[in-house]
């Protein structure tokens, strides 16, 4: 069957109606992906102007309604609110009777497993934690980025196959994360992604100080290769003076920027208290 003969996704029999609570970047991408898989988004909630515009772009035929009405209309509900708001939201939905028995309740937080959904579980909901290990832009390109994206999946054992099937339908790769390992899983992703951003920004600053007019163009091929090598080989991917053992070249004492240029605080670490010193650090700036 060629492309012109492919059935319109809107004409497929929808297996689940989908609702979205919190029309953020993640929600729009997941709901659009579920729609492509044959499910039917029927309602979303969004308060900010940004959420309203994003829903109009990504889910143009889906009405924005109050949260309780989202749950009333949907078989599967995506809870895509900030981590700190999730426990209170779940408790409120359960206490007000908005949760229906047999309703799939899916949150996308990396920090939490399904324990945070226990109030809804007691009301008869089916709890799933599906966290895409990806950054999102709030534009249609996000749906393409889900192809091959790993999802951290946590669910009751009897719902494991259903959770993994939903991820596969969205084009992702399910990775099972035990409930007790969820904080470690989330910390690892935050460490990798945020420190990468910080290191790249710092390198670009140093190159500008050195007179490089297009540091992004200079770093792009180098960092792309370094990331690929690190994912393949771990610490063995170290190169340059560090790998060669050129102590004089690698020492910050030989770098004018370390000696004289005050660096900006790291956005990935500046909010965290520094660990107490354990002794002199001759290689630190």
C-alpha cells in the first residue's frame, strides 16, 4: 500500500478516548502521538495563554474544558502537571469523585512512580507512570522526536503490558523502572541533561573569550562526536590532554581564563549547596 492509499488516522476506530490535564509541551506531544495511533483526544484543560495556543496548534479539534469534565469524558487521562503539583491534584480528583473505576490515569513525571496515584487507585483507577526521556519544544516536531525515545515505565505488574503497549504505540521504547528506583532514575536523567547544557554553555563562553566568532559551529561536530563516543565507550572516550596524561596542559594553572576570568554560576548546580571541602584541590580553578 502506497502513501496515498494509507487510511486517514481519523477514520480508524478509536480504542480509547484521551483527556489531558495540563496542556503543556509533554501533554500535547503525547496526546498527538496517541491520536496518530488511533486513539481519540476528546478534552484538555489549560489555563495559561501559552497552553491555549499550544493546544490549538497540536490538538486543534480538542475542546478546552474544566479538569473535572476532562475526566468525565476520557477513558485515559494524561496528568501532565509540574511534579510538586501532582500529589495534590491526584488527592483532589479522588476526593471530589472525579475519578471513575477502570479509568486509566497516566502521569508523566520522572520523579514519581505509581505510589503518588494511590488515592486514585483506591477510587478504582488504573495507575501508570510513563515518563519520556526527552526535552520538548511545544511544536509538532515533538511528535517526531518520540520515535525511538525511551520511556521510564512504572505500573502494577498486571498493567505492565498495557503500559508498555501505550509507549510502543507512541513510537517509544519502554524501559521498566521499579518504584523504588524512580528517584535514582530521575536524578540520572537530570544530571546528564542539565550538566550537558551547563558544560556546553561554559565552553561557548570560553571560546568567545578566546575570540571565536561562532563557538556553536566550532563545538557542534566536536561535542556530537564526544557524546557518541561517551555513549559507546564510557570513560574510555576521554581524549586530548586528559587522556594523554599531559598534566601541564590540563592544569588550570596554565589557563588564563581560569586564573583571571570570573565564570558565571552554573544554572544546573547553583541552587544546590556545595559539599563541604575534603582537602586541597590543586586542579580546581
